[in-house]
């Protein structure tokens, strides 16, 4: 076998070692995925026919297009490609595939592991100094306290992609580590799950695998049974790729707690189609049925009707649609389930039946555009559909179109306009007949209420949505609602409540194989854990998120993960590694999301402030505030304003400070429960102190202390103590300083700033043994952070009045915002 190394982009493919490397990390590949890449790269000078590729991968020819499509899609994911972009592997319609990425070839060294050689190429000086050449090579540090609340974009992101399930079930195919959570108890006792249909037919019949699956599920749902969306079932199965059909059924049953699992087989013969369905209970006798028909769609419908009869259920009302119309929709839905957007578009636009129903055609094409990120075209098409007779005469269809348009508007950040669409959709849907559509519209409306601080109403919408989606059998939708509930609690500054929702939702996303949702939820878990000063738990969660970084295809999410890393490094005093992570994040080309840019610049500012580079900190805070969203994320904005004020004071530019906040306010005029109330109060107190108004400063500090205690968030309690306690010590107000520092002393074992406060107290008061133990604890947590020189010497050898001249811990410890990327898209 050739020892040549094929390089493309940031990847290296080493055929002789059967390895694919991305930077300094090896990408784990299933055998067939590797062989698919190997054959396409080896024959990149031409298009590779379907049968040739099947023979190279499977060693046989009786393989369905669906099976081959799964391998190709997995190969695309491995090299940061997909069926829509086709930057690396291009589909040649009616023929096969072709490798189109530019490849350079160099001779491999038989005696050196290519990945190890790459890692060793990092200069020894950088490794010794602790520099991290890339986020993959860096080891995460202990997390700092929580400085941020959940970003509004993430709440919206959990909603928008979920709305695709209304008409097209989005499929996320990602190889990720999985856990098997306990069986969910959220589905009704009559729930039934339909698995993909095994197909034995011609090559062009591969669509039946997912198309018939969706048809059977729809038919059962129309008869009043609780059936999870096909998206949920496929995500679960793809998270455990390679399992047998029996194991698939068992795993799906364990994850969803479904009463019945339906397995099917479709066989094409000379006289038509034979569809066999078998309903399998957890225990007891299976129920098999069989139906033969000329075409696949009526045969699948007939088999479903027989199954309904065997289960003692009445048949749903007969549809008036033509068989060809139904088959077109099932083909297109199958393509969408496989994330083949161009194929779905071609199927829809080439259908003469859909051409006679422009409203239906344009609605479905808009769903394809939404999935492809073409928001202008999607919204324009949906506007036109709403003016057509079909959308005016059919309330359910009109509600679906309104919900789709609302999702598009939310993804653009137009929350008020989206909220109006969801409101109108909810009014058209009845809870008993349309639970799935109503549940999704309720989630949408709830998310549009968050930026308006209508938290109670948003909570009510999420709660109602959870009940509706559970009654519809949408276990993945239920997990999304739980994640949204957790994100809402984070946004409200209630991390303990958020931890009641987020970990369970993350486990379910992992069992479904829903990578995008998993990463967003794990970020929320990390934030909540940091706010509660649960540093070890936060580090473990960060590692869990990092384990799937090679499967991240969204550049915004890649940057977001790097920014998470930077904050963790910063909080543990590993500043060089934090700087390396931020530098790597700047190397990615993102969507231009302004909230993501604001977060990145805020972290730049915090890193500069910690190093006392106040000019850089001032410039970065100014840039961050310039990118800030018009609504939402108020708590984070207050933290950046506090950091900017500190930078301007340090630069002796006090004249610019007054304009940052409304300085005419009195303490009672501040809403204690408003996001950012604590940071805002600290800023007011420090500004009063800067102007020499000790009485007003004391009032603001008292308000900040009582507000933080009432809210009960450890990170906010620490922020007040580190802002106030040093000045109390300098003023010889030892009783008040002892009370403030004693409040945070229990966290000194794992939080540097708390340990430093305790060291200051014992240095000022003694006894000597307590000072020594506090110093040792602070040094253990310091990392690259410096401990003031006078605190290194026992109190009887220094002038304690000098304490007041040292920079307070709060000068370099700010609340960098958790601004999140991402357009609404879950």
C-alpha cells in the first residue's frame, strides 16, 4: 500500500496507516467510511460510479442506495462536508460521486507516525512555556467562577431547528460518544415507534426506506396513536451506527419507553410491492401483517391499516390526495431526512402534481431554503403562500406556514415579528387534534418573550409545549423544551434551577445523536456549574463537549467552544493558553454573528485587564459594546460596562466614565431581580468611591451585597466581596471586612479570588499560622496569577497601610459575557 500522505485543507489522509488526521488529532473512522474516502481520493481524477464505489466499500453489489448514502454522508461529515455544501465530495446525479477538494501529495516516512510527527513539530520552547498550538492539543484547566448568563441566541437556537419537524424532519448524522439514559417516562402508555423500512428492490427504490417509514408513522398518528417524529427515531439509531435491527428496536424502546416498536420490510416483485409490518411489544406476542399493492405508497398505507385493525384501532379518514402526490412528498421527505437538500429540491420542483398546488410546493421549498440558511428566499416564499387560497382555507396548513415563517424571523433576530406569527398559529391549532404543531408554536412564542423579560409568560409557554410534545410522542422535542427551560433559568440568573433541566436534556440529546443540541446544552450546563462554583463538575462537562469537537461542522460553534476553553484557562490563571485559544478562534471564518463577536472581544478585554493592559482592555470593551444586541443579554452587558469603567479609571480617563451609566439614579430605583443588577450596583459603588462620596458608595455596596445574597448565586456573592472587601481592609473596617470575606471563605479551597481575599484578611489580622495556610492555598490555585508581594511576608514585617495601595482583585476579575453565536437553528 502506498505510504503517500494526502493533504487537503486541515486534513491529512494516510492510507498505509488507515488514518485520517485533522491538525494534530486523529479522526476516528468506521471501516466503511475509511474505505469510501480511500477510494474517492485514489480516483479523484474522475467521477466514481455508484456500483464501483459499492463494490469497493461493501465487497458486493446488492446494496441499497440508502446504505451507500449513509456511508457517503458519514465520510462527508468526517472531512467537514455535507450533502448541501459538497465542498469535498460532490454528488454526480444518476451516476455516483467525485472527490473535488484540492489534494497535495507528499511521501510518507515509514518509520514515523504522521500524527505524532505533526505534534512534535511544535517548537520545544512553546511546549515548555505552556503554549497551546491548538485547542485540540491543549489540556483544559480548572474553571473560573461563572461570569456570564445564558446568551439569548442559544435559547432561540434550541427552538428554530426544532420547527423543521413540522414538515421535514431534520437528520443529524454524527459519530459521537453516547450514553444510555434511563428509559423516559414522558411518553403516553400507547406510544409506538416506527423504524426505517428494510427495502429489497431496485436501486431507485431506496427512498422507500425512509419515505415508507414516515408514511406509516403519519398514518398511525392520524389514527390517534402517539408516534414520535421520524427525526427522533433516526437520530437515536444513527447515534449507535452498526447495531443490528434487533438491537435498534431494543435501544429505541429503552430510550423512548415506547409500548410498541414497528419493524417493516418492503419487497418489490414483478407484480408490485409487498409490505410487511410487525408490531413488537417489550414482552408478549408480535403482531405481523402483510399487504400487496401495485405501488409502494398505497401498499404501505394498506399494511398500516391492517396493523391498525390488529391493534383494535379505527382507521383515519381517507385522504383525497393522489397516490403520485403522496409518493412525491414521501420521496422529498426521505431526502430531507438524509440531509440531501439538493435532491429534495429537485424532487419537489420536478413533480407535476405539486406544480398544480403552488402553495404546497412553495411551502416545502421554503423549508428546504430554511434548512440551507437561505432565509431571505424562505421568508419571501412563505409570505406568498400565506396570501394563497390553500393557506386561507385550511387552518392547520396556515398554522404550519405561520410557524415556519416565525422560525425564519427568529433566526434573523426579529423576535417581535416572529412572536406575532406564533401567536396567530397557536390560535388556529386545537390542543387535542394538533399537539405536535401546537407544541412547536408554543416553544417559538416562549422564546420571543424572553428578550422582553416576560419570563413568567415564557415559562408558561414552555411548560404547555412540553405537555403537548409529550402527548404527541416527540421525545426529542421534549428534550428541546427542557433545554429551553434550563436556558431561560440561566438567563434569569437562576443557575441552580437551570441544573434541574439541562443535564437530563443533554443525556437525551446524546442518546438521540443530536450533536448541535448537545453542544448548546452542555455549554449551558457549564455556565450553571460555574455560577455555582462547581469547578470540577464544569471541567468534566467541558471535556464531554470537547470529545465531539471533530464532528462540529458549524464554524460558529467551533469558535464558541474555543471561547469556552479560553475562559476556563483564564479562570485558572493559564493566561498563555487562554490567549492561544482566543487567537485560534480569530482564525475561523464565521457567519458574522455580532453576538459572537461581542463575546470574543469581551474575553479579549478580560484577558487584557488581568494583565493590567488597560489600553487594550478599553479598546476591547468599546468594540464589544459596539457589537452588543439591541435586546437581551442585559446582565452580560452590565458586566462589560463594569470592566470598561475600571479600564477608564485605570487610564485616568474619568471624564468618559460618567456617560456609561445613568449616574442620577438612587439605590431604590434599581430592580434587584433585573439581569445585571449586581454588576450594575458594583459599578455605581466604585464610581461613587472614585469621586470620594463614601456614603453613596456604602449605600450601593450594601445594595449589591443584599441583592447578591437574595439571588443566592455564589458567583455574584464573590463578585461583590472582591469589589468591596479590599477597600474595607484599607479603611481598617475589620468587622465589616471579616463579614464580607467570611461569606465567601467556604469557596477558598477551589476558587483563587476567594483564597486571595482570605489571605488579605489573615495578613491584616493574623494569626500567623492562619496567614501561612491561606498563602499556601492561594499559591496552589494561582497558576500564572501573581500574589501581591506584601502578602508573601508575615504581617509583623510589613506596613499594613500599604494594603490600600494594591490593586483590588476586582480590578482584574470581571464578568465577561457569555455571548453565543448561532443563528437560531435547533
